[in-house]
C-alpha cells in the first residue's frame, strides 16, 4: 500500500464498490443493518453510502417526530464527549467494530459512508478521504484525529450542505469544494459526477493531488 492515495484513485475505488467490481482486490466485507464496508488486500477500507440523491433524503436525515428537538437532525454524544449526528455515529460505530481489528492503512468513503469515514478515520488515526459528505459533528473545537481526514465536495451537491451550519454542524478535517461549469441538480451527489471534476486542471490545481499531501 502506498503512503498516499490520489483523490481520483480514491473516487474510482468508491465507483467500483457501488458497481460490485472490486474483484480479487477484496479481502472481506460486511453488510450489517444496511451498513456496508469493504476491506481490500492492500489495507484500504471502503465505506459506500447512498449513491442516489433521493435515497439520501429518504433514509439518512432522521427527519420526523423523534428528531424535532434537533430541528430534524438528532444528535448524540460519542465516547469522547463529541456531539455527532445520531445516524452518522451509529453507522460509524458498526464500521469501527469491523475495522479496528483489521487495522486499515487508508479509509475512503462517500455520502453517508463519508460521514462515517470521518469518524472512523479520526478514531483510528488513519488517512481518510471523504467524498460528498454531509456535516458530521456539532463539536466546535477540533477533535482528536481530525488531521487525518480530508473532505472533497461539489458546491452543487445539496447533501454536502446538510445539516445546516446555523444549527452548529460542521465537517471534520480539511475541506475542499469543487465547482462544475454548470450545476447538475439531482445528479450532483453521485460519485460518477465527482470523477470528471477531479480530472479538470482548474480543479486539480486547487486540490491536493493525493492524501496525505
């Protein structure tokens, strides 16, 4: 496993995970209560989420009577006392239980899986690349292990803007935004819509070529 991973290669791994095309790279996988994670022979942990824009809102916002006190976004404290979106922390705890014995060398996530990857990567102190992630924590101070995490989002990806910052939510780790020539509302969340932007020179010039830098 190399010491760094290019952002484009990380996005391609996510694409292959959704397509079930990891082939002989795959060492082991879990599918527990709707949580999927794939561990590769080279030590990379891939955490897919919900690739469809509509599915993300159907299943991940926790909007309803039980979450009204949090304005539609239920929050819970983690073991460290940090405050997280409840659904994201629950997802991350399942992945963490799977990953901690495997000792991954890299974590890559998308969407709900990217929110989970931020928590898992920071907790394991492992280099982590997160695509199309929603905001994960309400803890204002920098959390231990955040320096291992980088987020890459499209500016027109609605999921990347929720929960809203006026409620105190933020992404964990470094954060980079990519702007397409024209918005693609409804399709902008898919990893297939991230990959072409990562190939553009004007985007590459503003983002780390690989992570860690």
